[in-house]
C-alpha cells in the first residue's frame, strides 16, 4: 500500500516539524521501555508486552514529529516508516 493513501484519508497529515514533541515522545519511549523491563522481570508478561509496544509507538511518533507528520492511525505509522525509513516488520 502506498503511504500517500494515508495522507489523502487524513490518517497521516503534514504539520510543521516539531523537535520539542519529537524529544518528548523519545523520552516517553525510554521511560516505557524501562517500565516494560521491570514488568517483565516481575513476570507481568502481558503488561510488559503492552508497555513495550507503547514504547515502540512513541519512538516511531518521535520520528514522525521530526519529519513534520502527525499520525491518526497506528497502521498508517507502519506504512510511513516502511516507505520513509525502509523499516520492514513482519
């Protein structure tokens, strides 16, 4: 699927690049990753997975803000990263 479709249907939209929001999302990602590690160590596996996902989402969001893109869909983020950064997730 072409990422342009997500801009047309407003699941992604262009905004001014925002280094402050990018940095904030990066910090949230770091904090969530540390939280996920602690949850995993205490054998709260389901919560650890959810928190690790949240960490990955926020680091992706940091990249989008840096590029001047606002997301409205996690699915659209995948396609944006795949096209923009060559990220391929299976």
